[in-house]
C-alpha cells in the first residue's frame, strides 16, 4: 500500500494532534470520575488512531483535489 506525500503529512499532523489532545485531556479530566491511567489509555487506544485516520483522509483528499505535487 502506497500513500502520497500529502496523505502521509496529514497522518503525521493527525498524530501530533492526537498527542496534543492526550496532553490536554490529562490536564482536564475529573478526578471524581476517572484517573489519569484510564484517560491516557483511552487517548492512546482510540484518540490517536482516529486522529491519524482523519488526518490521512484529509491528506488524501488534499492530494486528490489539489494535485499530488501541491505540497512541493
């Protein structure tokens, strides 16, 4: 399976956003409802992969509509 440059850049940006959301969620969770371990596990198992998939899709659409060399 081959991905275009724009799709891989979108996936990379999605990964960075997933890590950013993980850090933000670790500062904002409710101590009475959950703990830091559960928040981190959900972010790692669901948040980051979904962010990467969304970024991959956006990058693919960017390359499809604006051309494969639009990021050069």
